[in-house]
C-alpha cells in the first residue's frame, strides 16, 4: 500500500472517530433525561418585552382599558446549577439580574432566582418551565426554550448567536414596590430572548460575578 493511500485511510479513520465521539456525546436516548450540566456557569443577555394591563388599585377598571406594550428591558441570567436530586423533577437553577438605582448609581443586582424544570428535548435543544418571583414585585411564569451549539471538540458552546434562550407562553403579575404605600399593579404577558454571552461581555458592577 503506497504512502498516499495510507494517509488517506488514516484521515478517514480520524474523521470517523471524531464524528462518532461528537455524536455520542449528544446522543438522544428515549426515556432518559439528558445531562444538562454543560449549561452550568453560562450567561445570557436577554431582552424582555411585555404587554400589560395597568390598575391603579384593586376593585377598579384598568386604565387605559387595553393592554399596553412597554419598552424593552435588558436582563442578564446565569445558569448556576443542574439539580438532579429528585428523579423526574430535574431542573436548572438560574439567577436573574436587572439594573436598579442604588445610592443614586445604576447597579446590576440579583432580583430573583428561578428553577427551570426540564420537560422534554435533548441537551442541545430542550424545553423547560419556571416561575420567577422577583424582589421588585414581579411574578413571572415562562416556558423556556434552550438552543445550544458546541464546538467540534465538544469543549465549549459557540457564542455567535446560535446558542440562545427564548420563551413562549407566559403570564406576568406585578405589584408596585415603590413607594411603599403604592397600590398600582399590572397583569399581562412577557417574552424573553437573547444569546449566550462570555463573562467578558457582562456589565460591571454586577452582583455575584
């Protein structure tokens, strides 16, 4: 066998082994919850849009009498843990950060933690549900859709916008938390969506970084 053919065969074997290893790492096994620990310690920059009814108090009609779309807000979310302690109730733990004014300065603060319960899908395309009860009076229920893309060596996520988080289906309730005697409240729906981002792209200062 000549050298060129030996080299060609060696390359074919190498390609086969690489492809097999990559596909095996993300094999879909029916009836088995995938390992989502690869999502731990990842960050997302999310745009939040919502459409809400506004009430000045309980017992009164909304004013205006139709839902109003609010300007987009930016949030950051960190996946901190993949909890498998209870079989059939596996979930990702996510911290949510929003910009608030503290002592006159804008600061990114932790406003809440949400457990995102796995429902269905593979480790690179799955759906989960979660409820966020934030410190600013917002209660938000969402259906999360995670989409991931890994590098050929399967050592990290590709952050060119193809690894992302979106939501579909939600309801949002908010009770005004400022001033303390405020009676205003809102009810409606919200959407979140955005890419995974590297730590170098996070705003500072940010709690928990």
